[in-house]
């Protein structure tokens, strides 16, 4: 594949970044996953950026950029906007380099990430929680930069940041024992994908490079399709480490030329992947960190017998999100369903539902009911969990047979979002 020079990062720049960040950034392992390899009949390797010093690859680009500033620039402090991982990389780098940082984070950022930023930065960091999304925090940070004259450390759309992220690619190819057929890269703003893809296109041109985005925030996929930078009006913020409304101008140019394909994966599948990695591999990843592994399902036929690398981008997960992760996984797997059931207001109606409608593998996990004396039927919100997705159709058939008035909520996303 012939690539124009302006749409690819030079190897010399990425090699220079590796020297710049040496001693601060870990060379993370490339580890074979026995369980995932067996599942897909392929040799699947994980590039373990979840084991990085700040538990994500973001330290690479952040440290390369900040350490490259002049002493005058460093004296004025730096500013960044981040949903969490970039902020931790900036915080750690500033503490190592003795540079003051003001970090803008969206207000909904998980508490665990905010605490880690403060932990890594110590007295060198001020955290400002404002705005609902990364893009809100970004605009506020830029206003602050203009006012204070501080250097802005962009999370992805900066050459030096991309050079740092590209070192993930150098390490991966050095550690690989055989040619890599497929490489799966998570995409948020596109900094990691730009840097790593640049390395692979020059050193391993036969590798097929797949960029992976969450279904609820397909900023890169839509931008490439329209050949212009798209700003998404609404995004699902669940995959907070990769959910951006727009990618970078520089990263778009590189990714549209270097990535073989950009795909999206459902948030529910990402949640199932998080749980599987924890239960079967004892690996803890955040939603963005599971993107690359979740994508394997779409390529299960193509990757058979191949050497495959998935970059696990981070492990900064808040334990308080575990129940939501499990809920989204169950819904995606077809094991949990919500209904509004309008019970006849007569004695025995509920007992009839429990005895004659519910099957032996159906478990009521949510129930809300208020009797309305002026109505013939009283609505109840019911959540039912199955042991197998095959239990769903028989349940629906029994509801119809017993003539219960039922409204299925899983297929009504607007209403559903208020309940779950």
C-alpha cells in the first residue's frame, strides 16, 4: 500500500519518542491468551497497556509532549482536557518533570479516575470538573489556555503525542515471535491508531489493521465515510475512554489512509467482554480497554489460524460500575428482559402469572406495582432474567396464551433508558 508521507508518521520520530520516554514508561508485555485463542481457533495476543504505569498507554504521548517543551513553556504550566486516562498520563508526567498542570475533566468522569489523577499528580495538579463530555471540557480548557498562556497537551491531535503512542507499535513488533496477520486497535480520538498504524505500515505492511469504536460514538467511522471531520450530536458516554464527539483533524487524515477498516461494537458486547476477561483471564479492563477483544466476534471466520494482536488500552475501571456492566451484558446476551404487565385487578392474577407464565428458569429480578382502584388493570414493571436466551420465546408464548396484556420494553430504547 503506497502511502503519502504527510499521512504517515516517520519511524525516526517514533524512535526518538521512545528515547524521550525511556525510564518513565513501561515496556508492556505481549501475552498470548489461551482462552481467547481457543475460542477463535487462532493465536491471539494481548498488548497489555492495562499494565502501564498509569494503567493506560496515554502516559506515552503525554510524557513525550511535555518533556519536549522548552523551559519557558514548562514554567507557565500545562493544561489538558481528558475523560481520565490522558489526565493520568499528564499528571504523572508533570510530577516527574516538576511542571504544574491544570486538568479539565467532564463532570460525569468516574470518581476512581479523578482520584487517580490527583494521586499521580500530587501537588503538581489542579483538577477542574466541568461539562458533560470530553468536548465540553476541551473547550473550557482552551479558554483557560488563552487566558493563562499555558501550553495545551492535546489527548490525541498532536504530532508529539502521536509519536509517543506509536511506541506501542514498536514494542509489539519487537516482541512478536511471528508475523502479525491482524491488529485490532481501539479508537477514541485516533492518537493511538495513528501512531501504531504508522509503525505497522512501514515495518509490517501485510498486517491488516482494524480500528474499533463503540457503537454509540462512531466518530472516526462516520468521518472517514464522509471524508470530513464529523461532530456527533449525541453519543453514548458509557465507553468513557473512547467516546468522543469528534476525532482530530490530523488523526483523521492518518487513519483514513492507514487503517484497513474501522468497525463499531455494541456497548453490551463490550460489557460481556469485560466480564469474560475478568472471569477467564483475571484481567481487569475498562470499557475502552475491551474494544479490541470485543471486535474479534465480527472477524471470527477471517482470523482462524492467524496471528492476531489486540491492544488492551487501559484498566482504569470504577468498581461502582460493575452492576451496570453486568446489566448491559445480560441485556445484550438476551438473558434479561423488562416488561410492563397490566394485571387484571382481581384476586389471584399475580399468582396466575407466577405459577402459569413463569418457567422453571425464569427469575423475577425487578418488580414495581401500584394498585389503581379506579382502573380495570394495574400496570407492573417486571424484570425477568433467564439462564438461557432460549427461555425467552416460551415465556412470550405463555404470556400470549394466558392473555396477559404485556408491553416489551427492551425494544423501546427511549422509554427503556428511563428505567434502566
